[in-house]
């Protein structure tokens, strides 16, 4: 009789724990589930709003991610900090929507092997613009 009682004492809390923990795991997976790719344009330096230019300037020495909303448009900026020579470029790899967020995946490329570079500090970054969906941005 005691063995049967002990099994209940051990199994009941284990089952209860699974019931509490597993739904949380499922919601985390769904939160990152890719719903759709988003359309965007790459913004040239001349077209960056003045306030956003100031924000980029203030953060350019270290890697950063910024967002800026203006008139229903969302600007997303990913910077890679100071580089000691030319030839580096930030590029957009993907931009997509999940249930809870917008995910922006970028990469830093260059300089290419054999490419002529100069020993001049550069601050590679990329700015994209899209419709503001009112979701948080995750930088990948």
C-alpha cells in the first residue's frame, strides 16, 4: 500500500509540472514563427530623416540597432561600429514578421580578398524603411 501511495506522490507533481511548463514552451515557439516576409526599401543617406541621422551619429562607434517611427513609416537601422579601414558593408539578409515582432537579420561583409582598401575609419550601417506595424523589432 505504501508503494502505491509513493508512486502517486511522485507522479502527480511530475504531471502537474509538465502541464504548467509545456504550454509556455509552445507559445515561445509560436512567437518566433515566421508569418511573412516584409517589403522594405533601403534608405539612402540623403533620405534619412534628420533626427534619425543624429541618432546614428551618436551611436556609430559601437554596434547598434535603432528604430524610428515617422508618419506611419518605420525606419530600422543596424550599425556595426567603427572599422579601421574601408571595404565593409552592412546588408539586409531578411526582414520578416512573427506573431509578436518584426525580425531584422543583417550581415557585415567585406573587404573582399585582394580588394583595395584604405586605412580610414568607417562606420558601416544600413537603414531600411517599411510600414510601421506597431511591433517590437528584434535584431538578428
